[in-house]
């Protein structure tokens, strides 16, 4: 009841990906801000916020990417808490909060991104859009019905509003939960309630000054096996 | 085969019937309904999923799943972990096929780093991947019986799944959570005698599939319970992003094992991607049965051709993944499981979007459950086959 | 669909259960009567972590790579007698506390893997459940006792490149 | 006939005791042999092994456990009815045993319309189940109770119709007479097996057993309790002692129905008379009163084995499919069976 040997898609993948970008460009015009095709890998496009739904429709109808994979958001601000390994007795560490976007760039802290694929052509497109201060973007439900739950998730986790979504209720969190957990400035309490056991260091000999990092040659991990050593041994 | 054309018609009919039921419910005189909470603690939800149903008699007028009783915030947790630490987390997303969860993440990290695991590691990865599929789906087959009221299949499933878990434990050390994948390869090589043991177990598993075929799938009661129930037409399935057996049961011939090129060994074996034109509960269950059998054959083929060599590529001991973004998805037991990894050149990932199969698979439930009867709610949920960890992550 | 004469599925199903019953009666069950007989876990099974205290240099590597923060080490520096006669006394780290909280442990094995001095090992032992959750914190004496149960690493399958590790 | 004369109150007391033994002994055996052991073997495990040799005292342990448990009652339940429901279900079982003959003289009542009575009291349990479902103040229980009511009523009819064939063939509604008719009878002039109605009324037997399966709410007709849908249906809110009564009633009723079926179709307590050349039962009545119950018990076990075998193998129907099966398949089949039986009765 099926076929076993459809040709592996990646053979024609790059041509398809270039074509998809071209098709999208002709459909959206200058609403397509940037695109990136990594040969043999994947394709990224960024569209203007107001063209988000138009891009979805174009992807579905013009490019022929019928399969909805996922939709989510990115908070590009680095976390002010790091990995939660700070010493609570010390003053909080200074961390850069410089926002630097990934592939296809961007101007805002939040970006909404999604991926759609084709079940027949076997390639997918990652699509991103910037979000303004109102964090508002059109809902994708008219293009891909499956976006419903993904938009609800993005709404509660990042606080992004989807215009035209019928039912932006919380999905995971209790109703009335304050804050948006997946934002980088939302503290992860599991890493705050107790100090990192790795902060403690070996107590020095009485009368000896505290060892500087890299001082205790025999035991410092980074020195033993950082650079270039094979992990296979 | 004449069956196929007939099934196609039946699929259309069932689709029309579902819409008709929908219309009728809207026009018919409103009787006082009842709201039934299926879950969060309910034997049919294997986990803590809650489904709120409005009932008219035993017919469901409206149903809405309510997830989140088990949300563990893995996407947030990955941001405070280093790359090697993440694999222990993602093991626990779909806890029945845990090894399969590691693979796409590791592949994404490897893609960003530009390393590729040696052929032997790729091979063993694929074998373990298929074993975890068998472990996962064999439990599904047993669980299916329980949901339908047959108590024996589940014990048989546990019996034979045990052999597979023993194999996974024998090779990786972890029964449920192997954490065996490393960036650049595998933690260790296979222990001696493992290959022969695996071959014997695959025979047992094929026998188990035959038993299930006789006990459940050939059973007329089972067929009346599942055929024509919960029909998902292919367009709808694709729109909702259903994946895995649920998608293939709707007649969409889409299998990431075959349809994309990954540094894994699937392109070295010959296997059949099963599809079914019906899109009903029976089709979904039947596809899984066939895939279990197919997986045992894949494992057999792979065992014959394990290349010799190292299992670890050259990677630094302290792993820093270069800046970039990568998406890798694989055909997991439950469907397409993918990780969108964004790295900023740090020890840990900047953001990981986990695309889990069950989340999409279950999002179709409100659409699918309208107009069905309460017992069918259970069969449809069972046939969609979700793992709560995979929905809630 | 043309109806072929065949055994009805209902009867086949009855056959499967009857067959299993007879197999169980004649050949015995697949289960093990647990407290009386036990199945040996595989050699690599990750049951409990054993500590060889002499090898530990309290380098904190395991503590820092534990995803769950469930290992606690406290140590201090001491002067030990020199290796060669006439040499200067060496500074060594003396382990005071090495705790693993098994209530938190996820059994990932990263600590065993990263240990550069072979001080941590996996043992397949699994019977250490406790009525009180606090008792799951194993201190270095208890972790040392597990050393007796650590098996030899198994031989590797044909075609393997490197020697087996723990 | 026994030589001793026992006063009426003494007879009543003995009958009550006998009834309790006749209900509880098979129930206990069924639970141990089939629920604990046979089911386990079918699932390649051993079942309970710790209490007593091979777990034979497991049931005692379980009863002890249930008796200790707290008697929980939902706050909004209708307390009086809630307490009554298990008793009603169990009563139906005891009423049913009253007409089953165990030997030439070993019976509780020798009732001329025994078949009629048996069919009537067997549906009393529906009442218990229905009120248990209603009184629990639980949606799942209510659904279960309603399903049980619908199902049991639907299956009463095929059961009655299946028995009518037997009644026509035996020409009596007295269960004792039906046993005699089977063991003393002959099939087409050959009396090597007597005339057990399972052979001549095979269709009736099948319909009867299906109906029994449905009456007992065993898989594939266990929608009223359906663990995976309704979380045990009408029994959801019952705990401890009250659940125990439901539990006993379930298996005791299985035993009693198997007894009834063996009387109707397998020749009851007797063996074919031709085996030992008996002309009538009078000469051997005294020791047949002792051997009869044992024969009866083994036949019952055989039938319970069938019931349980099906139960442990099949998935369950959906409620509407079950009704359709009852009305569209079983009832027409049993009606046709009656017609054929009647015609053959007239012809031969």
C-alpha cells in the first residue's frame, strides 16, 4: 500500500530552496526582508511583521509547503541570570544584555518564528518576523489550522499577541499566572533556591591566600582537558 | 487491490458523516447536557491529560484537552544547561522511546559544530533508535487493548518490551533514560554478545506482532470499534502538522527516515514505509503494528552490516558550540521530533525549541472528538497515541 | 471485498490466550518472583554510583558538570609527606565530604564520565530504596561501600575500536 | 428420601446454609482458579504466590484487606440507597440459586415454573446496579448505571428466547424435570449420551452464553464497569466492605449462571442414564445426591472457564454496537431457533 523508493529529497534540495525564496520574494515583494540559504541544510527567511500572514499563505499556496511543523518565539535578550551558577554572597555578576539576533538578522528583542515543510518535496522553510513593542502579530490559523495551540503556547510563554486568534487562553499555566516564563528575564526558580554546589572550592591551607583560578594546577579542570584533547579516550 | 478504492470511499463517507453529526448537533433541540471531565487522573490518559467534554447523552458535543499538568519547562531548562547535560533532559520527553529523543538534539549540535559521528556510531545509533521505537510502540499495542477493555495484550506487551529494554540497558546502562549519545558519537561501544541477543529478541518481537495481530487486530470486535471511527482526512492531518503513524494512516506518504538525509544509517537499509488510506483509528493502530514489524527487520539488516571502527569523532572535551541555528528532526516513535537549536557560542544552547510530535497530534483532538461517543473518545485517544511528556515537555 | 473462508478473528484470539496459558503451565512464567529470585541486571546497568575515595582529588569536576546539582564535595588542603626523600611536602586535597543525593540524581552518568581520576564507578546494585527521602543522601562511606559491587567492564563486540571503559 | 424428619424451621435453616455454601464456595473457587490463576497464566505470569501455597489463601487476604478499609461514602450520595445497592445485587444471586437442582433430592425448592422464576429474578440485579449508579452522585457511575440498565434489559430477551427452545424440547419448565429429560432422553434413537440440549439446542446454548456474558457484564460486554472509560462505572464510589459485596456478587453470579446453563444444556447433576443402565433415578438417588453436586460443580467450572476465557481475551463493544448486536443478531437468531425447534418437535 505504499512506495518504498521515492528519491531522497536532499538531492534536489538546494534548487528547491532557492526556488522557494524566489517564489516568496515575488509573492511578498519588499516585505521579505532577508533570506539565507545554507546549501544542503536549510533555508531561513525574515518577513515584515505586517506580512506575517501573507507570508504564511504564500508559503502554503505558492511554495507548496503544506505541512505545518511548529510556531514559536525567540527572546533574543541574553539572560541576566546566566546559568544560575552565581555565588549568592557576591554582588550580582555583570552580564551583557546586548541583543544580537541570529540568522537573517532582526531589529527587535522578540521574534516570532515558524517552520513549515512539504510532505512531497521534502524540504522546509524557517520563517521569522520581528515583533514591535505591542508584541502583536497576525494569527496563522487561517493558513495552518495547527498553529492554534502553538500560538497559545507562544502567547503564555512569551506574551505575544496573535491578532485573529479565537481563543488565546493559557494552555499550560494556570489562568491568572503572572509573567511569561520563557522570557529570558523570568528567573528560573529551580536554579535560585539553592546555591550551586560547584561554587565551593577546596579550602586552602591555613594561612595561605585563596587560590586564584588556574593556580592549583593539579586539580583545575579546564587545564586538564580543554584544548584539543580527544574525547574518545 | 479492490480494498483500497473501497476504503477511499469509506473515508470520504466517514468524513461527511462527521460533518453531518456536527450540523445535526447544532440544529437539534438542545437537551440539558453534562460536562464530563476525563482526567487529569484517568486510566485512558496515561499521564495527566484532562479532556473536558460536553456530553449529550453519551455523545460528545464539544471537547477540549487541557494539558499542562506535567509541564516541566524543558525549553527553559535547556537554557541553563550545557550541551552534554541537555541529553539527560530530552531523554525524558517521550519516556518510552527515550533514546530516540537524544538523537535529533545531538545531530543538531553536531551540525552546528560541523562534526559528524563515525559510521559505526551512526549505525549503532540507528539500531538503538529503532529499538526504542519498538519498545515504545509495543507498549502502545498492549495499551490499546486495555483502552478497549482487553486486559491480556498489555501483559504480553510488557513481557516482550522487557526484552528490548534489557537490550537497551545492556548496551547503554540506562533502561529508560540511556543518555548514551555524545556530541561526535557514542559513549561506549556495544558489549560482547549483544548482537546475537538482539537477533534473538527481534524474532521474539515478530512473534509478538503476530500474536497482537491475532489477538487484537484480527478480532472482529476490535474492528467494529475502530473502523470508521475518528477519521482524519489527509488535508486536515497535514494542516494540523500531525506526524508519524498518525499522518501515514491518513494516506500521506511521509517518513523522515526515508525523506531526509541525516548522518544515520537508514539509507543503508531497505525498508517499507507503510501507509493506509483510511485515516481512522484502525488505520493508525495498524500502521503502528506494521512499523514495529518493519523496525525489527531494519534492526536485523543493520546488525548484519555494522562497520568496524571508532565510535567517537574528534571533539574537544569541553564542548563549545559555534554560533548559529540548526534544525534537525527525526522520525520518532510518536512522530516528527525536532529541535531548533540556537547557539551563541557558549557552553550551553541559547534557545532550544522542542517540536514534539504529541503536541501537534493532540491539537487535532477538539476537531476530532465532536459528535463521537464516550467510548470512542477513548479509542481515538488511544489510537492517536500520545505521551504526556511529549505534549507538556 | 470478497469474503474468503478463514478462521474468525474471535477464535484466533482465543487460541492465542489458550496457547499462552499452556506455555505458562508447561514452560513456566516469564515473570520472576522478586524477593525470592532476582534477575541479574546487565553489567553496564546504572544502578548506583560507587566512590573510590583514594582516587578522588576533589577537583569538583563532577559537581560542576552535574545537571541536577546533586553532588556535594567539601575538601581542604593538607600537607602530605613528600614523594621522594628530601623533597618539599606536597599540597594535597583531603576529601571531607562527598555526598550524592539520590533523590535528585537523574542517573545520567555524566559525573562518572567526566571524572579524570577514575574515582567514580557505576554499580548495577539497585536495592537501596529508603522509607525516608533524606536517607537517599549517600555519604562518602556509603558510596565507598558500593565499590564492592562494581563489576569488571564487559568485553566489547567485534569491530570495536577502543578498549572498554567503566 | 432421607429417613430423618426435620422440622420446617430446621429445613429452612439448612437451606439457607446450603444456599450460602452453594453461592460462596463456587465464587471463591472461581476467583482463585480463574481470576487469579488462569488470567495470570494467560498473561505469562504466575499470579499471587505469597499467601498460602501457590497463593491459595490470597482471597482470604484480600477479604481481610477489604474489611479493614474505610467505608467511604460521597457526601452528596443518597446514603440509604447507596448502602442498599450492593445487597440488592447479592440478593439476586441468592434468589437465583434457590431453583437450581443439585441432585435428585438435593434442591432448595422444586419449582414447577423454575425456568420462569429464574429468568425473572436474574434481572433483580439490574435494579441494584442502576441505583448504585444513581446514588453515587458521580457522573461516571451514573453513565455506568445507565449503560448497565440498557444492556441488561436488552440481553434479558435473547436469554428468555434461548431458554424457550429448551422448554419446548423438554416440555416442562421445571428445572429438575429438564435434567431428567436430558439424561434419560435419546437423540434420534441413540441414547449413548442421553440428550444434552447443548447438542440439539446448540444455537440456543450459544445465544444463552452470550446473553449470560452480557448479564454478568464481563468483557466483551463490560461497558457498565469499563475501567478505561468509566473508571469502573457504578462501582467507582464503593470501597471496602461494600465493594467486596459487589465483587463477590460478580463472581457468585457467574457461578450461578454457569450452574443454570449446565442444568439447561449440559444435563445438570446427572450423567446419561444409559451409561450405567439406569431405568429411573430412584434406585441410585441417595448416592446421586452426593455425587450430583460434584458433577454439577465440574460442569459449572467448565462453563465458567469459557466465560472467563472470553473475558480475558476480547476487547469490549461499544454500547450502541452491543444493542445492535442484541436486537439485530441474537433476537432474530433465537426466534428462528424457537421456530425450528417447534417444527421439529411437532414433526418427530
